[in-house]
C-alpha cells in the first residue's frame, strides 16, 4: 500500500488553550446539546462558574449568590473574597492556574484541575469578569477566548466578590435555550448541601435549613413515605434515608464536595453496602440485599480531600481514599452508618418495626416473582431481543470512549415503518432503536408483576437494564418517538405511565423525552423548510412564496430515512418529560390514567375549546 501524504515537521502543530477546548469541548464539559437535557453543556458552563462561588461560601466568605439568566446571557455574582486582582486574567485564561492546588486554601473543593472557568471562557462568545476586593476593582473581557479588554485596577465602592457574565457561543451550542426547571433543580441541590447559603435566581430565593432532609421531602410526597426521614450528620458526611410505600426501585441522590454525582461511584456503592450490613446485624437475619433496599429513597453527601472523578464532568466518583489521614471511602462510610444508623434504629423502635415489615413484604414478593422473573428472562433470550426488538448502538460494545455514553440514546417507537426509518437514519455509534408492537398496556395501579408478564414491558426493561435500579441504565436519553396524532399521543401517555408507575426516578433525573418531528414540509426548487407547527408552516409559506409545495406528514413512517437524518441529528428537537412539583405521581396517574371522572371530562372539554380557538385564530 502506498502512502500518498507526507509526514513532516509541518504536520505538527500545537493548539493553544482555547483552540483545544473549542476543538474538543467534550473533553471538558461532556456533551454539547441545546439545553433540553440537564447534563447539556450550557448547564455545565453555569455549574463551573457557580462552583467557584460555592467554594467561597464553603471557605466562610459570602453567604449570598445572585444569578440571572436572560437572552443577554448568564450572570453569577458572589460576595466572597474576589479573585486577587493581579491574577484575574491568568485565572480565567491560563490552564492549570488557580488557588485550588493549594490545599491550605481549598481543602475540599469541587474543582481541582484549574480548567472550569477557562472552558467557560473559551466556549463563550462573550466572557466578562469583575473582581472586587480591598475597595478596588479589576475588569477583563474576552470574546471566543480572546482577551479584548484588560482594564487597569480602579478604585471602587462595590462590595467585595466576583461577578462573571458570559454568553454561550452559538457556533458551538446551536439554538440553545436555558430551561428554568433544570437551573432551579441545580440550585436547590446547592442549597441542600450548603445550609446557610442563599441563592437568588432571577428574583427567586433558594435556601435550605435541613440539608438532605429537605431534599427528600421536596422530591417526594411525604404521605407516601413509610416512616419519617432518618437524617444523620458527621464532620464529612451527611445522609438521609427513608422507604417509599409505593415505589418499587431504589433511588439515590449522591454528592461529593457539593458535586451531584449522578452516576454514583465508590461512595454510593459503599453506602448501599453499609445500609444492608447494618440492617442485617440489627435484626440478626441474613436478609437479601435487594429486599433491604427495595423502595429505598436516600441521599448521601461526603467531603473528600482532592477527589478523583472518572470524567471532567465529575458525575462519578473514582476515589477510594478520603484523604487527610482518614480511612478509605468505604471504611469511613461503613463506620459512620454502622454506628449512627444502628443507634437510630435502637432509639426509634417504631421506625425499625416498619422497616422490618417492609423487608419481609419485599422478600415475600420477590419469592412470588422469582419464577415469573426467571421465565421472563428466558423469554427475553428466546425472543432474541437484540435482533428483533432492539437495534443497539456501538457505544455499548466497549470500543468507544466512556464520554460517548452521555450521548447514548434509545428511541422507543411503534410500527415497522417508523422504526425502520429511524434505524436507517440514526447514528449507529450512539443511537439505538426499540420497536413496540401495538399500544402498550395501561399499567396504572398494577403491581410489578405485570412488568414480567407483559412481553413489551419485560423486553423494554431488559433493554434499559433497570430491573432493580437505574444505577446501570444503559442509555442516558430515552426518547419516545411516536406519531403526532391521537394514537401516537395515547402511546406516549401509556409509556409515561409505565415509567411513572415503576421507574419514576428516570423522569426525576431527566432521562425521558418526547421527540418532536415536523408536521409539514414546505419547499420550492431552491429551499426546503420543515415546520413543527401551523405557525411555522404559515411563515415558511410566506418566505418561499410562488405557491411552494406543502406536504403534511401524517406519521413517522412517511418520513424517508434521508429526511429523518435532519430530525435526529444535530438539529434534533426534544421535549423533556418533567414532573410538576405541585402534583404527586399518584395524583397525576389517577387523574390522567385512572377511571374516567367528571373532572377529567371537564378538563378535556375545556382544553379542547382552547385548542380550537387557537387553531381558528
């Protein structure tokens, strides 16, 4: 084989810090996205700036952080010590520069590698920093990582602290939009983990008095919890534990140095082990671990000296050591839970009795289901899941970077034509397709037994790998892709009911979406415009003029694979499925999926009138 290109010194080049970040943003902030997912890049940019302000609070400097997000960008203002004025430019533009290398200043910080604000700077079209301290102010401004303003230090009467204002670069984050729901959730986690901290976001105040106890109370219907939340605190650890009366699977919120480790890690694994050990020792019975943890809802937060994460986005802890002369992470958590949870159970016999009854009931249900589960697994194998129902993606074959798992997506669709179009047009590296056969069962008020007895639910559960916990969820994004007609809407509701009934944490953690597909194609000889609403169709018609051709897509199967590439690629439009904090899951399912009631009939009629009025206008 002949080599046609030369390999010389001219082929070697060094990228400066901003070029490398802009060329390989995934190495620094995970996936990009458009803001429809809570782990999209624009939220990581906000988090990186906010983490520095949180570190100031942790060090005892500044109890309030002001945040505003609008079309003009993002602003984060803290009242900490302020960046040393002579080092402002270096701190936000020179890699591996910062105070966090000095453990005397930041002993248990969130970020330790001096990359965070540099990534925000490089990935923003506008990035401005104002540092106030010693009654002086230093202001610098960058555009696309290039320094455009470096003002001299001036006298100032402003309160000490740092203000960072940035606009994510639309060249990198295409058509992005910050969703207030995701920002709000992020900020709540910050105040849960930092009692005494006040965050003001677009005028709304966030504060927590009881830490992780507040987290569990705010995220669950208190009446559906089996017993009062167990809240335990130590020097470098805090936990909150309870069980749900209605939930089937395990649910964990884990944190390290204030960072939400959505993928768990060594601390979460140690916590799960420790709870089981304490329970077995307390009752003197070798309970099965799955019975002890069934329906558990817990939060665990630890502080580690110089933590090691498995990626730059810090979603999974890899550290095995606590640091600072303390034992390993596992030993530290086992010792703490072993002492304080055991003491709590001895002092609260009513709670201890309820936990034991819950375990006994779980054991009984597991034994009753064991035969069904075995048959279900065999049925899944016989049905040749990976060839018939699931067209998997290469990210799960072990030959791709772990970071690609953040982009892994499973499309759930119905019908051969629709699934065929998506399968042919998808990105085979990161996108998988699961094909339903007909409408799923309405599983509202049914027991977990139905998941194993119903072939569609059993195979979907197996494809997602969520039988007992979502800890090993195979796809970061689960996308319901159905027709935008009455039948398609019904299938969406039935699938959402399935997840709410048996795996609500999938929705709570922001993994479930609805795929938006165009209703119309408007085109002439020069241009084609895809429209997702009647309003967009009218705008496209006016823009193209000369009576353009208009096609109404009645179903996904009518969209060719070549066209489908536009809708599930870079320009994909996803609507996240979110829970309204004003309603419990039980209330939502009962109203929408339970028996027909006069209230629901009135709701349908009223909303139908509103929709007809909108169409007429």
